[in-house]
């Protein structure tokens, strides 16, 4: 609910449990007055104090009032060069070379429904949303800024986006344009980020804010394995169930910057948006630039509630795919079984072993096209290699479907090998400055997806492949970071637009694919989790969580991912042992339990499993299908921290609290293990629950307050699952 106090120019955005407020003051400065637990109607600008601070200059309107300074006021969208020395949101450069931005309130609009952002991913919805647009203007250079706010009351979600419009008669270069600014009149907060590297993504890191700027970022052209565009600010004492916390997520898949600044006054500013590194967007008179959306959730009761609000909002208001509302298939992927070394008979043999176990989808991974026998050739030539697959997909796919399985395949459209027909015919289509040697990654160069003709050529070839047979799934991969970021299609003074134009190009081709093949399930991938962000989820309803399929490492990866992203978005498979990444051996039971915390599938040749293992797989597939709704759409609770606790445990609970699934995985075995009880969450305290169909009934209050006795492990990495149903 958005409430406007027209007289005092106060804007209050209320969700079910939170209030967000701003005010245009007497000088037209848009102040940020409050964001936190829901409060009664009130002009919260009374909380702001005006005191003279040395070396904090005063705008001309302040006259002799030295207590009025942009350097000390909490601002809704911070400016630069005119008195605020903290992190700036926006930076203009008109033709005179000045880099100043002085924005003042110029009006507002209030609308029912949710705004949209053409060419960019964004949350969506109907009448359950409200939209506020606040207009700011720099009267000197005639640049206006529109601040968009979307309010989804039921999920405590507030979205923000920004549009910059050049309303003057001269060219303006936009050097910086953040999507989100939050000023807190307190500095005693912790900053939580989700960091790592390829195959060890999204590890939670938490530290108290110190004076100065703390930040995470990506300059790799993707959101990256190394830092995620989702951060949390919270009370020092905040945990899963208690304490105030603020989540901030960028709905974007390219370079980003998330920065928190603890200021001279022990206040804090959080900034989130496109990374200003190598960014410069030219606006001719009348042109505009739209920054990506950011999404905020404030939880007065800990991380768990914040996560569940994000999960629900993403599932219901970001993921558009038809699979968002129906069960996704259990799949088997051939990569770890064969890598590049396969032919049609080998693939059918793998599928033939999977079909009797009720696995529903066979996915053919890398190596099916062009001269693709290694990762150094063939990429970019999207035609079937008929030496491997005689008769092409028109021959192979019916053989798979005759086994009762649907068919999917792997693609990597953004990349090219030098040993390919595409590169030999169009060497100018790659990113790379003239007269410089190329940096290569995985033997690949990057196609210039900012160019329409490049995208059209690549997509035309892929569309022909997808139309040649009955294909129901595509895995869209991307296996290197962007280097040599220079385009032959852009003039020198517009090369700073290339990183962002590349991302827009990826979104454009994905949107075309969704339009042309609306029933294909697309899974995103970037060497696993290198582009695991809300922007990609708008186009691909699930993302391969990590190239690391080791079940024990996955406990930590999936734990960190769960703070923002729902289970239904996490691509997770059972792979063979010893694990290809770590060499670790973990039981089939435990590998299955861990993979069920995601979309679920297998990545192995089941011909190499024992009869006992195949029976375990059959039970796992049946169990996952039976409880799919609970696993994929239930409320998610983290019951332990796998970085610190001796067991990893999580729980999915039906919205009415009548059903729950608890999953437990122990660590390395030790002698003299202490007795432990696991306190469950989200149940009905007045209901009695039957556990795994047993005779005994357990009161919900007992399970939540006293707990469930954790089985004592008899070896390394043991697992258990408890299915609870209220009588």
C-alpha cells in the first residue's frame, strides 16, 4: 500500500510487515526517512538532525544555515560533486566536461499494477502491485531521473528501478547509474555477502561494518562465481529467527557493484547497481537510459523470513516459464559419463538404463555439433555432427522418446572457437581490440552479442536445430569471463556501453527463444553458478547451481544460495563417485538427499551402477515425484549451518504447516558423538505429526521446542529424511 501526504510531500510504502518512507523537503531534496518494521502513519523526517559538521558544505538554498548539508542528510538517490562526499548513485558529464549531479523533486505518479522495464528483466504482476514514480531533475543540465518503486505487500517486497532522461539540447555522458540507494541513520550493522570461486560459489561471509567502504563486485561481464549480486545488512545479533535484516538483490546478469559505506556520522549507505567500471552511456537529446531493477526485503524476524519472502516472490512474480506452475522432469545428463566421447549408440545406451527407473528427461551435453571433439574446436557451428549422430536429431530424438523420455540438449551461444567455420567467416564478430592479442578462456573467444547481426546469425542456426526434432529442454551455458571488451560496431566514444549492451543482447536472444519455443524448459548455466542471479531467472526458471557435484561441497553451496533463491531455481544432480571434482565417495542415499534440495536429476552412466544402487535411484525418483510440491514450493527453513555445525539440516513445510520434509546429512564420523536434537520449524504447534508413517505421534510443539533426536551416524556423511504429516 502506498500512502501519499501531498501537503508535506511524504511518500510511505507499506507492505505487510514493513514501512519505507521518503520525503521531498523544502529545498526539493528527496530525503530517505525510514525503512524498517511497519509503523503507524507519521512524518518520519522528524528523526533527522540538522547540525553543522566541519567540511560538510551547504547548498546555496541553505543560505546561512550551516546545519543543512547534503553530506549529512539521508538521501533517496545520492548525487555527486555538489556537496555529498559519500557514495554517489549517478554521475552526469555534459559537453562542458563537468561531472556534477544535483537532483531535486519535480513531481510524482501513482499507478495500480507493476511497472515494466523494456529489454530488462523485472518482477511482474497485476493489481496486487502498486507503482510509485518519483520525478527528479537537474535544472542546470536538464537531465531528469525517474525513480520507480513497485510494492508487493504480501511478500514484503519493494522493487526499485531508475530511468535517466536527457531533456536538454546537448549530449550527456552517463558515467554512473546505480539502481538502489539506502541511507540508514545507524552504522552498527553487519554486512553479509555471498562469495567464492568456480566450483565453490556463494559462501556466506559476514563482518561488522567498519568506517569507510566495504564492497563486492564483478567486472567479468557476468554476475560471476566470485560474488553474488545479493547482499544483506542486519543487526549484529540477527540470526535465522531473530533480528532485523535487509536483503538487497539486483535483477541483472552483468557487472555489478554492491557497496556499503559507514560514514563520519556512524551512519550507513548501501548502493547497488551496474558497476561503473568501464561504463559510460551516451545520451543524445531526448534519449534515456534504464538501469536494472533492484529488489528489497526487510525482515524484522531474521534471515529465514527474509529468504521465504524472496523465494515466494521469485517463484510467483519473476519466473515466467510455464514450468513455474508445473512439475519439472527428473533428468539424466551424459556429461560426466562421456564428456565429448560419445555417439548415438552410447547415448541411447545411457538413456536405456535410465528409463526403467522413471527418469523422464535425457539431456545431451556438449559435443554434438560441428567438429566438437574437444573444447578447442567447433563452438559456434550449430549444426549436428552426423559422424557422431547419423541422421541428426531427427533420428536420435525418436529413439529416446520411444523409451518414454523427453529430450534436451546443451548449447553455448555466446562463444566461438577459432577452429570453427563461424570464426573463419566472421573474425570481426568477436570481442577484441585491433592489433592486440586475445585472451582465451577454455579455448574460447566471446562473440559480440551487442550486435544484432551476430545474434541473428547464431539464433537462426539454433532455432533450426530446435525445430528439427521434439526438444523439451535446453541448457544454456557460458564458460568464460569477458575480456578484450571492444566492439568493431561501436565508435571509440561509445565503447563504455559494451558491457551492458552485451547483457542486453543475451536477454534479447533468450526472449526470442522463449517466444518461439514457449514450452521448452531452459536451464541457465555459466560454468555452473557464474551467472546465478535474478536477471537470468526471468528467462531461465532454473540455473545449474555449480559445476561441483560433490554432495558435501554442495551442502555449503546450496546453503548460501538459499538465502535469496528458491529450491526450484537450483539445478542439482546426483553424480558418480569418486566425485570428479573432489575424489570423495559418498553413498547414493546421501547424494540423492542433497540433490533433492534442488531441481533433481542424475549425471552419470547408470549402466555402471549396482542393482542395489539402481533400486535406491528408483526409490529416490518416486519419493521426489511424490513430494515434489512440498520440496519445490514449500516454505524453506535452514535448521543448521553446514559451515559450523556437525550436521547439515534443512526443512520444507507446506504453507498450511500440515506437511514437512526434513533432510539431515552428517559430517565426518567421530567417536563418542554427543546426543543431539534437531528443533524443527514452521509446524502447527497444536497438531500431532506422524513421522515416516510410524505408529507414534509427535506434537508439533514438542518437535519445534524440544526437537527430534538426530540419529548417531555409523560412518562418514550419513543422511536421513523425515516426512511429517499432521493427523
